[in-house]
């Protein structure tokens, strides 16, 4: 039986950078130093008005193909995780199949899951590979949350950045992804929501959990999300460890969705994990939603901080509410 493994990753960040110094000049009454202290974010990459998540995904995929000498004809399935698709229909993944020159025998699926999406995507790719339905899956994560955010929104504009990542999931000889666990709680939908743009009228939409202070289409209740995270994620970690007869000492690193510094630091404290075992690396890109984990993996690889001998845990969590985790060894031996 073939096993799925995380192959090469290419990251694309829009060239336009919005740093805190720029925001200080635009909004002198914003306490950007205090905001940066809490979020850990000093700059973000923002897509231009005419650039969509699909455009970012195409750029990431083409970079991956060129850098790794990947023949587009070798791709059996395309998975796209985005919450900012080009259209309600058709599925953006089908459009990307055509734009990337993938064969018409290639399956193509969008899934809308946000911050837990990369782990869910790995699970779907793993199922496709283990079932024999595919042997090379292109997992794309791409987000342009900036299009949902009003320029005057201090709470969101300082956090979210746009990005795309292209991950090739290939068949390997031994299990390198295992122990998947999932969770969802739709009762928390009102913590992070865009209440318009779908088939349900905005008048009949789920209302925000608390008073909506900003004009952004995107609403986020940060404190409630932190409360959910510090309760659900340590429990998820324990469940994965117990189900696989492991202890905390068996895990080299916990690679978590890069939400904000404050949220991840509270997880470190709650889990009693040293800083080097739960890395935080978002200062220069912000919270890039479904892209944070592949970006983090790519950066750790480039620094030589991952080894096939080590067991790591991947964890995503957020909008939905949804969460997911798995165990992972980095068996990819590329450059």
C-alpha cells in the first residue's frame, strides 16, 4: 500500500507589503506597538485589488513546477482550500486545472475550511493515495482575507495577510502522516464569519456574537476564539497522543496554525511546552489562514530544523469552528 508524504512546497506572497510603520503614518491614533506586542505581527503581504486567491495559487504552483521540475501532466488530483474563491460557481479548482495545464483526467475540488484546512487537505490527499485513486496530489492553499476587511478596521487589518502555498503530496514507502483527528462545532460560527455574499440573505444571516464595531465584511471575536483554542487544542493533542500510544516527550515539535503570538503563547503555557518546540513565525507575513502551516514547514525545512527521524504534530484550528491534527515525519529528501 502506498503512503502519502509531504513533498516540496512553494510559497507565493503578494509583492505589496503593508508594515506597521506605514499604518502608523496613516492612523497615528492606533497603538501599533501594543498591537504588535500582542499579535507578534509587524507586516503583512496584501494582494492588489484585481488579484485573487486563485492568481496567488497559480503563481505558487508554477513556481513549484519550475523549481522542482514537476511535469503538470503527472498531477492526478488538485485540492484547493480557500475561503475567497473567484466565483460561487464554478469551483475555482477546475479553473486552476485549466490555468495550470493539468490533464483533464485530473480531479479538482475546492474546500472551504480556513485555518484547519491544510491538515484536512493532507487527510484527503492521504485517502486518495492510500486508496490508489491518485499518486500525486497538488494541495493548494490560497487566501485573500484582505478583500473582506475595511481599511479602517484596526482589529483585523493588523492581523491578516494574503498568501498561497503549493504542496505536492506524493506516494511514499512508509507512513509519514498518521493519527488524524478532527473536530467541528458549528455553534461557534458567530465567532468568525462573513455574513453576506452567499445564498442566504444578509438579513437572515447568523449575527455576530457581539456588537460589530467595524465596517468589514469579516467579523472576528478574538477573545472567544482564544478561549476556544486553549480549551480544544490541548485536548486534541492529548487525544492524538493517547490514540497512538505516545507521550509529549515523543513529539519533537508542535507545528500549529500561526494565528497570533498571544494565542500561540497561551497554548505554549497551557501545554507546558518550551518555545522551541512550538515555533511562532508570523512577524513578517501575519495570519495567512490556511497557508500558515505549509509556510511554517517550508521555513523550518530551509533552516534545516526538520528530520525524518523526528515525530512532529501538525495542528490547525479556527473558523467553523473546526480543528484537526495529525502526526508527521518529514520523509522528503529534496533540497
